[in-house]
C-alpha cells in the first residue's frame, strides 16, 4: 500500500498543476492552504484507523456538544489560570512591547532540571537577549507542561475566542466565496478514492471565518507588542495561519521554524504552484535545517516576482550546542552517558526511536524478539517520544523487556542530541529523527518501506537504508561500519539572525507598497 504521505504529495501536485486552486478565496483569505491541510488529515484518517479522530467525531455528534465547546472556549482565561496555578510567576497576563515574537509548539518542549524548555525557540531567545533585544513568547496547547523556564503568554485565549466568534462572521455577507474548479477538484479526488469531508464550500467557509476572527485577535496583540519578526513553530495547525495573516497585514516578518525531520517532504512546505503575490496565510520565510530542505523551498519561492516567501538555511537550533564538546550542557550530558555506559561494555550502541503508528504492532514485536535473542553486547536504547501516551499497547512488549543491555528510562530522559553523540546506528519505522542522526554522522535503518517516499535523499546519499524484515536487520547490524559519517556543519546562528533582521526591514517595506 502506498504511504498516505507520499500519496498526498502526488495528489496535491496534480491538483496544483491542473486546477485553479491558487484563486480560491473566501473573504480575503486564500483557502487552498487550509483545504490542503484538511485533505492531509482526511487522507490519513481514511488510510488508517484514526482512533483520535473517531473519538472526536463521536463526541461532536452528541447533543449540546456545541454548547459545551463554546462554554469551554469562553472560559479559557480562567482555565488557563487554574492550569498554571503552580507556575504563575511565568504567566504573562498583560502583553508588552518586544522586538521579537515567538509562538511555540508544545511538542518541541523537553524537561530540563525540572522545568520545561522549548528546544527550538530557546537558543534563539538566548541569542537575542545577548544582543540586547527583547522577546515575547506565546504559548499554545493545553498549558499542562509546567513549570516553564521562561515567562509566556497564553495564545490559546486568542485562538479559542476566534473559534467562538467565527460562527457570527461566517454568516456575514462579506465572506464571498470564489472557488473556481471546486467541483472538478472534488471529482478528481473522488476518482482517486479520496472523500474529503472538509473540502465542501460550507467547511471551507467555516475555516476561513475562524482564520479571519482569530487574525483580528492576533492583530490586537501585534499592535501592542510591535515586533519586527515573529517566529512560529508549526504554522499549519492551531490557527498559525491566522497569526501569519495578521503579521502580513502589519508588515511583520513571519518565520516558520522547521520542527521535525521531514523538512523538504513536509506536507506544509512543498508547493507546486502559488499565486504571484504568494499566500497571505503562508509564512514569509521558512527556516530549514539542511541545504536539501532549503533548496526545495527555494524551488517554489524564487519564481515569485516579489519576495513574499523566502527560504532560510538556519540549521537546527536545538543541536548546534551539541556539536560543541566544551558546551556546559554537552559536557554534563556526556558525563551522564559515560556513567551509564561504564556499567557494561558494548560492541554496538543502537538507538531505537519508538513510534506509535497504527498497524505497526507486528514490526515492534519482531524487533522485541531480536532484542531478546540477539547478542548481549548489543546495547539497545529504546527512546519513547516525550509526548507518547503512557498506555499505548503498540509498544507494550518492547517496553516490558528487562535485560541489562536494554535501556528505556535512560533513553527517554536524555535529549535526542545527547544520545546521538554516542550512537552507532538509529532504528525507526520512518522517524524524522533520522535527519538529526545524519547531522551527527549516525546512519539510520528504517523498518518500513514508507520511509523511501519520505526520506529519499537520506537513502540516496547512503545516510539511511531500509530493512523490512528482522533477518535483514540483524544482518545489517552485524556488518555495520562502526565509524561515524562526517557531521553536517551548522550555519553560524548570529549570521543567520542578522540576515533575518535585514529581511524584516525589506518585508515591512514590501507590505507597505501599493501592490500588496
């Protein structure tokens, strides 16, 4: 079966080449990016048994569900205070002026010394503070990760109140829909066996109304903070589109910070055709980890007559410090790793990035058999994702292995870069951690052929390979070259951020021009 991710990219490539989706608008919102995201989610749900989606649909079908939802949205500020009651000193209740704004992603946080830190934004914030520039950090999600290391403003109030006000806006006569070739696009998808519920005109009108209402809330915030740059992690979800729209209206350079290893193959970063003036709900700049990722974005941004969207090779802010052997955090983690490894010698250090994907129970069970019967001098580091559900049955057998050469708690507690510095190989189904492993010169072995459609560049360059059955995996591990590949050099962070400040001035001028 073709992986849903690769299938999605094939479908949208054909749609963007054939149909007039770049002209889809509702009000002043270009809605094709919203439709695209919905198509991605719907395609996943159709090709997998999405338990979370089933539970959500079941809940929304209950009587009074809309009333309960509206009540919860209205009470967001009070709920935020309750959730943050143990860490109120880090709760920013009143916005203030700042040079640089950040919108974090709850999935990029890690716990260090008992407090939660944003691994992507934090290095940038530190640099700006060293330069004497102030920052304003916005937090989204359910705010359950506490305490934090930095003060933050709860953006979910703006997001939820935007959802609350959207129904009234949806009925406005100003929300005129212009959707050329809409029926043809739906027909194309139907012919390909895809039935996206979220691409109807009513559904798109709902999404556009929510973006417009939420953008108004973010505009209020921008008028107070008055930043020149806004960094966003995950612009494509949680009303990130609305923040981008608000930034464009105010001439603020919005920058998407690459969060995961998909990079150039990320569904929100790959575009075939875009309007002459870009999409007002796409970031003004895309910060990429690797040259390959940056080149893909350059391919569709360089065709614009004006620089509405740009590609920025910034490297991975999270791992730059881990390339410095003398960095305090690196030295502390190395000492901790060396103490763990000193308990017993090992010929092969194997890091397993566990993924709780539907239908993968057999693959993980087979790996468990290999671990239980394999050489005792192979040390297995079974790393759970920091936000994986504690009761996931997919990994049950793996997580109950008790052997001296199997480390579970230690592998999950340490940051990924701290582990990669000491590994010989990374195993996963198709994890984006493979990209970070390649940066450290560590080879990856994928246990699913789906990875070929997601990370072709890693396989083509010899930085990764696929072993679908356990026999092949064992053979590859037995013959694995222990020497590391060359590490990937990281761009100098001060140089990248200096360039962005110049881009911010140029973008503000562009947004003020009559052609905008």
